């Protein structure tokens, strides 16, 4: 056995201040409350971020350089090195990450020890029919552009992104931090196939491959039904799954889903503080502290505060957030992760500018069309509190149990002035305004229990998951609204804002919405051999929706339905770096986009979404980057329409919307210190079946036109996005990004207003030196005037002009 020696200075490095605070704050209380947890596991080896410069060539020489550069012990039998070479590793990586790159494709694997790693033959650990065991630490996920996942959102299994028969985009914490992406919208700026909708100016809303994903955001695999603005301060990564995901998550849209993966407590000791200041008086502070109390009790706190004005007149925002994570490791096979989250967002609600003459009105992009006292009259506040508990245990060597429970409270209070219609029967274009108020208190309970069994039958490997889920949502909502009189009309080109009534004229809805979902599902990941695998699954949902009307009209309704969501996917892995896949899946969406029941919906059939996709994935730089090429066809059926031959006809559910396209996406580290994220998407999305005719909300009213054949809003034919980071040396990095979107429409129903195409460039310069780091970001370098998204023809949000953001961070 040959051993590369560990440097004692590295091995025994400690942080006295952090350790002292750790034990004072948490040691006594936790050890008293959980004495059974004092039996600790062996400490893991150092997993610091190191700048590597190891050339391609002989593997044993490369491992010697690795040991020298990290100070870790590497133990191996010399005979294992005979004739083996490596592609080397260049750039900043975690030690585990760099080691795995060095030995990739050699038939060897690494095993963590208390002082370093043992290098062993892979055949000693697993038969040729088994997939290799993969352990991915939170640090590896957070500190890399690589598409690493702890739990694959698309399959909820050990399947890597590479062997998943579906398109997945992974946005890491490093990518989020490098781009200064404090919101979910900015975090997804460089995700192909994803665009935004203005969401009436009241929330973040996304379009995935042409379809609204308004209710398809998840946190750690659990549905997050709130319609609000989300921050990224406590995110480890974001996973965007393209296509219906109903087999594991139930009701959902055709385009896909977004899963936010929270930062978890780890066995590392660190503290990160970041402060930033930028254009429009943007001020932000974040803290990330991780403290292992014992070897198997870990504690982490993330905190955030942000205050900012805007390039839009009268608009400002305030955000606060606190996330507390605790990890309890009862044994190597059993753990409990607890997470508490509090977030509050308060801002002036901004629906943007109106369209006129087939395009956004030719006004300054700062022009605001709300109330004169917007600070009070057009303000929205959302507050979320949640508790998540995830329990994992190995019942046997081949049977694992995972249970996730989540309780959530969500309060919303919105007051807003919007544009009701465009008036062209006056001497100059004017706007008729509307007033709305919305208050909601929501409580959700959900629990997901999964059993994962791994077996080999007749020489074929099966990873079978049996799952059950229960979810209860209770929403108490009061909505008021109404069109304001002509006394409050304003001009398009030179608006003089008015003080508006505090409330909308009438109650639109005062009700309690209750939704109960009970689900069972099964999935089998079948690995026939090292090349062929099949993913098959089906889910059965029993959905009960209750509408309790508090209005004197008392229009109580109840609906009970059941739905099936199947999926089938085939993967052919040609070699270590190339695979091909084909998949088909189906999901449902009852009661409109949000899934709640309203009067008239109880007899409506659900909208059914079907996705067919074929593609190929290939890895670069020995697996540190993945490129996916996919061709897809998405169809949504049972879209409501009318029988035009009958006046006041009942709704017919024969409408259809289709999106077809091709997408190329790339994520990861391609070598020579270069990391990339982005892709190109071509999408042709339109209404393919409908009897409806529509006209813009304009006075005098234009002629109505058929809905069939119209293009879907906020869905450009072409989007191209690419962000790149280049490491110059151990201290300096530079970044450059480009985003292009072809023209698109503001409203599907009219196709009257076009948002012009645009190209925007972003950049960053980064410096780090020991415990200090700093970055300067310049977004929209050329100060391009563009329009980001729209809710409809009367609500178009301009894109942000050139901005600068300076961030300074300190770590210990």
C-alpha cells in the first residue's frame, strides 16, 4: 500500500473563535436534548476549495501532485496504477471533485477516510450489473457549475442527470452568486426554454416551453403554491425539469416544473458574509453560517435583508429572510433534516406600461401608470413561514425509506391600480383604470412517503420506488375590484397620476378554497446492462376540491375526481460520454392554472398535457459538463372554448394548444478554468384548436379575430443565452453573458402587441484572496432598451437598463 503524506499544518487547522461560539451556543442544549447523538461518525476529510493545475498524463504522477496540492493522504495499491492515465484537472475545485475527475474512466473509485482517500478498483465495490455508488456533498453542489444533484428532481432516484430521459437544467449556488441573482427571475435568466410573464406585477411567473408554470414551483420536492416573489438567499441550487412531471408530483402544467433546493447543514465549519450596493440604491446583506455541534449534529443559518429602489418611478421593495437548517445523523444510515424558513416581501406593485399601435407605448421606460400615492395605494406584502422535516433511513441493504413533511403558512395583502382598457375615441390616447384589492391567508400541510428498493432479478437491476402523498391546502381569500370612473382616466404619453379609492368598488370573491390530494405512485428504474435503461412509472391522484362561498349568494360547490399520470423513458448509454433517450409523459391540470375550485369549474374536465421528447446528452471534460440536445412536442388538450353556432352556448372542452421545438443546453466546467451555462431554444407554440374569437380591450372595440392559429404569449421563437466564467489565476475571474430573445406577443388572445427582439450583455469581474472576496457586476452593458415580459396588451414590463453592483464578502 502506497500513501501520499498529509501535511500536519493542513490536517490540524482549527478556527478557535468559531469553535468556541459553536459550543457555547449549541453544545449544551443539543447534547442534553439528544444524548443518543453523541456517538459520532468519523470526521470527513478536508473538502476545501483548491486551485488545481494538474496536467494530462500518468495517473500516479497526477495523484502525487494532488496529494501535494491538498495535503491529503492518498492510499492505493501500486499495481492499480499500471498503464493508467488521466485527463488532468485545471481550475478551482473541491478536493473530492478534483479527485473524481482525475480517476474518471480508469475503473477506479475513491473512498473517504479520516485523513484523506483510499483509491480502489471499482469492481471491489460493485458488480458489473450495478451502477456505482455516488455520494455528492452539499459543498460540491454549491461550489461548482457542474450539473451535480443530491436527489434528481425528475426521477427522485439515484439516476444522474446524464441517465435521465428528460431535459434538466441545474443552476448552482455558484452560478447564482456569480451573477448577483437575488431573485428567482434573475437566477433563471440563463436557463434555455424559460421566459417570464409579468404576472400582473404581483409575483414572479415563468413560462417553460410556451406554457405557464404559475403553480409549478417546488421547494425540496414539495409543492409551493404561493404566488409571490422568491429570493435565492438560502438556495443550494435550482433544478428545472422540462415537460410534465405528474408521475411524481401530480397536477401541473405542460411545460415543466421548477424545484428550489435549500441549503442544508453540513459537517463543515464556515461563515460567509456578503454585502452589496448597486444602482437605484440597492442594498443587500446576507449571512451563511454552518456549525457542526458534534460530528453528527449540524446547524446552519442563512439570513438576508435587501432594500432597493427601481428604474421605474415610484417603485421600491423591501425583502427579509431567515432560514435555519439542522441535520441530525443518528447513524450512517439514518438522518433527519429540519428546515425553518421565514420570508417577507413588501413592494410597490408594478404592472408596467400599456401597448399601443402594435408595440409597447413609446414612453420613457420609467413611466408609472398607477396611483399618485403608490407607496400606500399600490403596495403588496407577502409573508411565508414554513417547517420542513425530511427523514431518511436504510431499513435493509436494499430498502430505503424517505419521508418528507411540510407545514406552511402564507399571508398576502395586495392593493393595486391597473389599466382596464385603452381609449382611442379621445383627442389623445387615454387609459381607463381599475382598482383591485386581494387578501389571502393560506395554510398547507403535506407529507410524502417513499420506499426505494434496489434489487437484481434475472441479471437485471431494478430501483423501484413506491410513494404515497397527502396534501391539504386551505385558502381564505377576499377579492375586491372594479373599473374606475372616467374622472380617474390618464393619458398614455404624459400621465398625471390621481389619488384613487382605497378599495375596489365591489366584492368579487369572498370564499374559502380547500383542496385535498391523496396520491399513490410507483416508478421502476430498470438497468438492463451498462448501456440500456428504462424508466417507467404511474401515479394515481384522488383530488377533492371544496369552494365555501362566504358571499350572501352562497354558491358552495364540491368536486371529487381521480387522475392518472404515466411516464415512460428509455436511455441508451453508448459510452461514458454519450447517451440517447426517448420519453413520453402525461399530466393533468384541473380548475385552471392554480388548481383551485371556483363556481362553474366543478363539472369541467381537467386540461391534459402530453409530452414527447427525444434527445441526446454528452459530457465534456470528463463529465464536469453536460450538453443536452432535445426535440420536443407538448400538447395541452381540453382547453375551454365555445360553440359559436349557439348564442350563450355552454363551454366545450375541445380546445388545444401545442408547442414544438428543439433545444440545446449546456452546463458545467469545460476545462481550462472555463465554466458555462446556457443554451438555444427554438419553440413554435400556438393555439391549434379553438372556436373562440377575441379582440383587444380597446375603445372603440376592434373586430374580433379567431383564437385558433395565434401564438402563445411570452414565447419567442428563438431564445439564445450563454453565461461564461473564466478563471485567470488563483485570485481573478471574469464573466460575460449574452441573452437574445426574438420578438413575441404580449397576449395570446389578441396577438395585437408585439414585444420586439433584444440582445443584452452582462459582465462580471471577481477577486478573491484568502478570506476576502469582491465582485463588480455590470448588467445590460450597452444600456439596451428592451421589454422583458407582459401579462397582456395593457401590462408590459420594461427590462432593467444598465446597472452596476458591487459585492464584498468575508469568510472564516
